[in-house]
C-alpha cells in the first residue's frame, strides 16, 4: 500500500500542472483577445460604425478561460490569427 502512495501523488501533481497550464493559457488568451476587441471597438467607433455592446466581464472571462482552445482554433481557421475580431475579417 505504501508503494503506491508516491505514484498517486505523482499523478495528482501532473494533473495539477496540466490544469494550471490550461487555466494560464486561458487567462493569457482572454487578456490578448480582450485587448484586440477593445482596439477594434475603438477603431469602429471612430469610423462611426455600429459597435456591439460588450458582454459582462465575468461572463467573457469564464467562457474565454474555459473554451480558449476552441476559440483560438476557430479564429486561426477563419481569420489566420488566434485573436480574430470584426476588424480582422
């Protein structure tokens, strides 16, 4: 029984590192995409175009951190950049 204890803690450590990397990547994606969207909104407002209202920050943070690989892959597929905005179309 004592022989298996280090293996369990090793697996738990690997899992915690993986979760930390995933969440860290999500936070970095959220910051990058938020800055790109704000710059695009400012540019469109300066042109006199319609600027869609922003979602609440807590909602966007939760979705961006949770689903960032999907968003990044879709943005790269459609626009060639992970931080696609209406300005990159």
